[in-house]
C-alpha cells in the first residue's frame, strides 16, 4: 500500500507545488511592478524593466504549464491505478531480490574494463606496421596488407561487445524477475536468483543476446557513418543533401530505438519460454501489437509519474531560488 500512498502524495505535492509556484511568480511580478521606480538611473532602470518583463514571461509560462499539467492529471487519473499496481509488484521484486539494485553497477564495471582493453588494443594497432620517416622527419608506422583493415574490425567489435554486455544485463534481470514471478511459493526461490539467471544465460542464451546485440550493431553503424559524413560536410553540402542526411539519421535512430525495445521484450520471452531469439522476437512483437493500447498506456502513465517526480524537484529548487533572489535584489 506504500506505493499507492507515495504516488498520490507525489501527485498532490506536484499539483500544490505547480499552483503555488505559479501564484508566487504572479505575486513577485505584482510586487516588483508596485515597487517599480521610474526615477532610477538609466542603467538601473533598464535592469529593473528587464527583471519585470522576465517575471511576467515566467509567470505566464508557469500558468500555461500548470493548466496543461492539471488537464493531463485529470485525464490520466483512472489509469494511475494500473501504474500503482505495477509499482507494487516491482516493489515486491526488489524486496525479494535486493541485489538487482547493484546490477547496473556490475554492468558499468564490465563496460569500463572492456573499454580499457579496447583502448589498449587500439594503441597496439596504432604502432603496428613498419616505421617510416615522413617528409617532416618524424617516424610514423605504415600498415600494409590485411592488417590495415583491423581498424574497422576493432570498431565493429567495440559496438557489438558493448551492446552484448548491455544485452546480458537485460537478460539477467529478466531471468531473475521471471524466476521470482513464476515461483508460486516464494520460500522455494533459489538462494541467489540472479546467479541462477546468469548461469542459464551462459549455458543456453549466449547466442540469443549475441544475435540481438548484432542486430542493434547493424543499425548503429550506418547511423554513425552518416553522422560522420554530416559532420565532415557541415556547411559545404546543399540544403537538399543536408535534409536527406538528417532524415536518414533520424529514421535509423528511430529504428534503433524500436529494435532495442523489441529486443528487451524478446529477452523476457526467452527467459519465460526458453526459445531462440527469432521465435522470442516474433512472440514479443505479436504480444506488443495485440496489446498496443495497454502497453502505450502503461508506458505513458509510468513515464508521467516519473515526470511528476522531476517536476516536484524542479519546482522545489526553483521556489527556493526565486525566494533567495527576491531577498537579494541588490544583486539582481
């Protein structure tokens, strides 16, 4: 029941904070307008006018934002119950699997170690070949033969292995949560569901995460190439070419995000059914299509609740900042 209380407390605090912040800005605007002195020197008079105009703009923007926020809360109020239920289940998962909190930390360490290794190999590749003295009298290493293409192989390896490590994290979390969720008697849970999930991953599903990471790599590499071309031709290409490049980059970015989301659900399907990547991706896609409205609602409301938390933090810090500036007018 704590999740329900926290969500509604958060919602009420955001509403009160938004209305209070808007009212505070209008009060500050009225206070500054009432104390406006037209007999000030020219430079101070201009600063005072700028402050007054800025307060008016902020107050109008805060009013529009508050009205929109209240309308969204009013529309989504019936959908909040589903999000509360999901938060409740997620809270139970973290109670029984507290080590899930440290999973991103281990993934970050694995990425750091791999990137260090990648940079070391890159340095070795940079000093391969035969030393040749150039026209400036400096020695440089020139690579010939098949070894000169190792740079591309190494770059693809960077993207693929990085995505592979992230996919392993997603598969590990999915496997641990599936073990918890489908164990009716929680007393019969494995001693360490996360280690059990890692064991299943290494024994049965390495190919699944490798294939999913490779698909993301196939989409990411063309996007990076187009971004490199765009940066090199910046200011030199025509308007049509620039528009086409940006459109292609945007389309590839959207495709990458869609495939990443599909991969995450495919890993979950693999953890549940122990099927291969293609079968799991097909099952996940069918489930997402058949429940598109429900999935969109869950994601929208969940993101909106998290957004309310961010709004509460911004409103709180903004309120404190505005009050401090109001009592330090000599410096503003």
